């Protein structure tokens, strides 16, 4: 009985770490055009952090190894979710860069 409980607990723990979660952003957000140049720069740096996290979640990490061992479609899902997060971050970065250019932030 104790062995069954231990196996169940280990399986649950591995399943819990078997999925990664990369933040996804809305490409266009209310107030984007009201942001200052400094705020635009800060938001673009935050998007770079999201890109790095997504790249990490696509690679070999504890969650992906556990996903492959326990349920390989979860590893594919992790990869696809990270890829989607990277696409959204890139689109938002482009949107913010357009605003940055329109405001002539790099001119001063």
C-alpha cells in the first residue's frame, strides 16, 4: 500500500512539472500609444526576457524530459506553446518599435 502511494505521489509530482508555461502577450494593448519613450524601451526589454524564457522552454529542461518520459505529446505541446509565445512577443516588439519610431524616440 505504501509503495502504491509513493508511486502515485512521484507520478503526480512529475506530471506537475511536465508542462512549461511561457507568458503570452497581447500584441496591441490599451495605452500603447500613450507610453513614453522610456516606457516603450522598458516594455521591449521585458519582451526580450519573454523570448529568452520561451527559448529555454523549447530546449532540454526538467519539464520537457519528464514530459517525454511520461507523456510525449506534452513535450510537443510545450514546444508549440513556447513557439507561439515567441511569435506574439516578436509581433508586440514590432508594434512597439513602430510607435517608438513614430514618436522619434531615437532622434534625441
